[in-house]
C-alpha cells in the first residue's frame, strides 16, 4: 500500500507540475500567427489559403485543451488516492503517536530559539534584527523538523 501511495503521489505531483507548462503552450499556440486583434484571426486562415502558407492546425490546440483537462482529472484522482491512504494510515496508534511526538519536537526547537533570542545582548541584538530571528524560527526550525522525518 505504501508503494502504490508513493507512486500516486509522484504521479500527482508530476501532473501538477505539467499543468502550467501545458497552459503556457496552449497560450503560445493561441497567439502564434494571430494579429494584434484576436477577432481578426479568421483573416490569417484566409491569407494562408491565398499565399499557400500552412494554416494553423486547430487540432493541436484542441489536443492541448483535452490534455489539460485530462491532467487535471488525473491529478485529482491521484490526490484522492493519496488522501484515502493517509486516512487509513492515520487510524493506527503508531502514526498518531509519531505525529504527536513531532509536534512536541517542533515546539521544543522553537522554544529553544526564542530563549536564545531573548538572552542576546544589546550589541548582538543590533546585529540580528527581528526579521532574521523570525526567519530562524520559521524556516530553519522547519527544515530541521523536516530533516528529522516528523513531518
């Protein structure tokens, strides 16, 4: 079950990453060969017929639109499967306890950083502004928390 859940997670993330790229390609397709005024696009087809240049292939655009729809549906299915597996796994006492321990570890790390920040001298406080201390608490503690594997 864990392997299939991991595969669904990877596939869903890949679909999520591909969607903006496909939207960008669809926008570029809709803009290629069209004049500034989009409502004059039928003139390009007429001009292509007169000049003998290739007409814009509408099938490519329709294919990208259908592909975008399929990616969104596939991503939704993958997310549903992952969430279903997570619900099944969180029913077990082990996962509940590991999550509770993870929250306690994070709270301990944040508390240690805050205690250290409160004991700084005036000179050290001048060299470490509040924004830097907030960054320490939010990002550095978060990274340490994730490195422990408790997230």
